[in-house]
């Protein structure tokens, strides 16, 4: 027992001595810095999400600054918590989970007093830029960089291959082919993915592909994801895919993701477990993953709240578009990924400040453990300030959490 206690003590001291502090400065930071001092601070939450943190490390947000985005913390271990806290002087650092839309160009007058944000009907004007990020988008010579995983413990079983049968592929010389021999019980039991994507924080990306299946089925919303290629498989995008119907005919699909991390180890992943019917063959072809040349303005997640004029008021959410008939009422257009609001003038001119709170946790700690949060100001989410299941060993100290959908007025969105 004495030897065990002594060894554990040495390990804890060694871990502590190698722990690092990483500094985040929204004004003067740069994500290309090493982050290890206030003078070489990172700038964005996205850089934090993609960092390789170790037990005992701390991430320090500069006081008096505002940081936008969703934080995906990393797990520490028995050897040390990973801490997300503050440095400097002034007010606690604010982490906002909302989308700011308070300039006239953010809104389009659709009809009378109905205004909307950018929607998918205007995608023709949104172009991609740069090179193709998928390493093997067309299965031109082989199936390299495409992988399938099946959780045999839950009855999942698949085979992946490169299909060169003329009647099977969409465009020569081949397509990808996934045969489902057993569908499993959970969405992660079957995965089809391609890795090696290099993404940048706060950038938008378009993922497009053609697909068909021997037996039609639906891929539920959120089941196509951008995640870290290795454990702990951190999500690199706070937004997920919409539900898509895969038919027996070739159909083109496209979806948009906003990256919440700067990383070189991202992968695009189809989660098909308990979704693709047993005995079904899923074909994919003509895939592409490219950066968009600009922010398209989409709101990819349901809106639960709008906070006006620095928390002096809020919006009123209505169930149907036809219910929009009074100032400040809003409705989320899921099909076109946009928000519609009733306003007698351009909303950015009627209100001095508009924060759109989307239905996501500001800090998403799903599946994480051994984390400390301290001296942070979390605002404007339409889910929870800190949320996620399957967690343990979480510490929260001196946090301000406000402006959530379930809070009391004035931050709560009322439903009509």
C-alpha cells in the first residue's frame, strides 16, 4: 500500500508540472498563435474546441471580452481536471451562444411587415472556394479514405466496396457501396465516413453528394456530422444535417455546416445505425466538401428566443407562419434555415440590438468528465447554459448564466 500511494503521488506531481495554460483574447488574439501566453493568445472558441488539451490544462478567457460560439469542452482524468476560466481584469468573459443580426443587410423584406434572414432559396449566389477537401470524393481508382464501422455487439454488420458496375454508379468510373447485413440498435452502430478534412473555425462548408438505396429509407436530422476523427470524437460543428429521404433513384443532396473548430483531423460521417434497413444497399457518388466564400447567413438550428436591446425585451415565438401579426413575433422556417419576424420596419432599425438564441447548449459537455468551469458569463442560448448527458466529475464555480429560453423574463421567449 505504501508503494502504491507513493507512486500515485509522483504521477500527480508529474502531471501537474506539465500542465499548460492557454489564453484566449477575442480582440488581440490570433488562432495561429501557440496560445501559451497573453501575448500569443488564441482568438476564438473554435480554436479552443480543436485544441489538444491534456489533464491539468487550463483555458483562460480574457475578462471584458465577448466570445461567440458553442464551447465543446474536453475531458480531463483522475490525474487532473481541464479548467475553463478567466484571466485579466474587468467583467467576467462573456460566452454568447446567440447569432447577432442587427444590421440592415441581415434582413430582407419578404412582404408587408414580414422580414426574414437569408434562406436557402438564395443559395445560387453563394459560391464555394478553394480546393476539394475530401481526399477521394469520386472513388476514381479505389475506396481509399472511405471507411465503415459496425458495432457487432449490437448486431450491426456492413460491407463497403467500390462499385464499378455501370448500372450502379451515377458517374464513371465508380461509386461507393455500403451493404447493410445488420442495422444495429443505435445511430452510431453503423458509420460511413471520410477523414482528413482541414477546417477553420467560423468558416462555412457545403457538403454535397448523390445517393440512392435498394430499399428507400430516411436519414434522420443530425445524423450526418462533422466530428473529430479520433477519440473523443468531438463535434466540430454545432449544427447538423436536416432529415433526408434516400430513394431508389439517384438524388442530389446538399447541406451546410459552420465549423466550431480549427482542426486538421475532421471527418464527415454518416450515422446509419438502426436507420438503414437490414439487407439494404446504400450507394453514394459525386461527393464534395468545400468551403463557402462567405457566411451565407443561414440559421441551421431552431430559434427559441430573440433578445432585443441588451435584454430590455424579447420576442414572441409563434407556431405557424400565418400567426405573424404583431411586432416582435417570430417563426423559424426549418425548410429554408431562416428566421421570419413581424416588424413595422427593418428589425435592425426598430431595435438597437438583436441576439438570436438558437436551440443549443452554450457549453455542450455531452459524454465529458473531469472539467471545471469558473468565472464565466454564459448568455443567450435556447437550451441550457451547460448541457449534455453521460457526464461526471464536473465542477462549476462563480458562473453567471442568463438569457436562456427557460429563464424568467425579460430573456424568456414567450410562445403564442
